[in-house]
C-alpha cells in the first residue's frame, strides 16, 4: 500500500488536485458543505467550458 501511495504522489495531476482541495478547505474553514458546493460549481463550470469548446451542445 505504501508503494502505491508513493507512486501516486509523483503524478502532478494528483498532487495539484490535492493542493487545490486543501487550499479550498482552508479558505472555507473546513466547512464540508461549502466545500462540496464550491467543488460542484467549479466542476459544472469546467464541464460547460469543455462542452462549449467541443461544439457538442446536446440539442438536435
């Protein structure tokens, strides 16, 4: 298990995601309800951006 964790920590995408989450939690005083809402809002904004860039709008 220790080796698995050590291997994963060297992946920049994982480390950056962990640091972003930690920064968000600190800024919201570790309020998990607010952290969840902010994370969902950011995820939805990112998904909307990806959909708009690919031209897939979901309409026929």
